[in-house]
C-alpha cells in the first residue's frame, strides 16, 4: 500500500488551486485547448462519480486495485477500493489537510496520519487532483485522435512536478517516465484517462523500477453527492460528527 501512496506523489502538485477558466473557446484541433477546457469543465461540475482500476508491479507479485469515488465541488472526496488479498479501504478527504480511513478491526474512523497513509485520497484516486496537474503541464500534449490527448512526462518534467512533494533525491528522474491519455466527451468534460508510469527509486537495495498502470472512467455527472460505506454485514457505516462538520465547512467554500 505504501508503494501506491508513493506513486500518488507524482500527481499531487497544484491541488488546492481553483480551476482557471480558459480565455478562448475550445479548439478541437489544439490539444492544449482541449485539456484546458476539459480540466475546467470537469472541475466545475457539482459532483461526479468514477470507477478505477490499477496495477502496481515491482519485483513481487503485482498488486491490483479496483474501486470508485464520488467527488463533490469544491473539494470533498469519497473513495472506496479493494486491493489484492482483499485489503479494503474506505476514505473520506476534505481538501488538502483532512482525511479519514475506516479501521475495520477497531470499527472506527481514524485520520490518515494515524493510519500511516497521509496520501490517502490523493494522486490517481483523486481525478480533480489529476486535472489540476494536467491543466498546468500541457507542454507535451499531443492530439492522437479527435477528443483524445496524450501527455507525457520524463526526466526533468517529472522532477518539476514532484519536487515539492517527493523526498529529496527519492527518484532517478532520468530513468523515470509517465504517460497520461485523456478522453473527453461531447461536452468537453473528462470521460476517461489512463496512466502508465515507470519510476526508478534511489532507495538503497531497490533495483527494480516501479511500474504502474491505471484506468479511471467517469460514470456519472451531477448525481450522487456522497458515497455510502457498508460493513461486512451490509450495514451503513456512519461518519463522525467531526467528519460531517469538516464536509459542511468545505462545501460552503466558494
């Protein structure tokens, strides 16, 4: 699980900044224009739901992740996923600072710091975060099909994105690459994106590269405003008063 959080650092930059409205109309032949409009149009929706699947490959057996999320403007995220071996995670994040993870053995919500997962609900788990990065790093954007744009990062480009989030000298940037492919719908909103990344760790004893692939699909816009979490007996797991208060505070922000 720590490796998934490690890769999520790659997509943490710029989150928290409000979406910038493009200054010109969308140009369907300009990949930069497509990305700017897709990011703005998606991030300004009232809410959206996603499904995602991911695979993390190192020297051991691949780790697979399947789940989904509900994002509510301007910054409340509900995430539920299951990893290989049945490791299930239920996460609520409100903005940059506050996140909770349900602890099934203790039958309570604990903060992400208490659970040792400060990156929970960030990175690839958070499409809003991905789009905030995409909107600010369109220099390598290529139009590969109508409404389909490819964005690549390599070497120094990855370092520029990660420099404030990753530990100093955590990766060999020259040996790391990442590729995003984003598909937009008829209303110039995000429809799907895929991610492929290869990161070379500089940690002592870690010789293999971390390989990560993921697909995130937007399944609904402006429907659900929260995600109901259930225990193993299909009973709803209630949120705490503190969590509800934080959610209400964020939702009142402009």
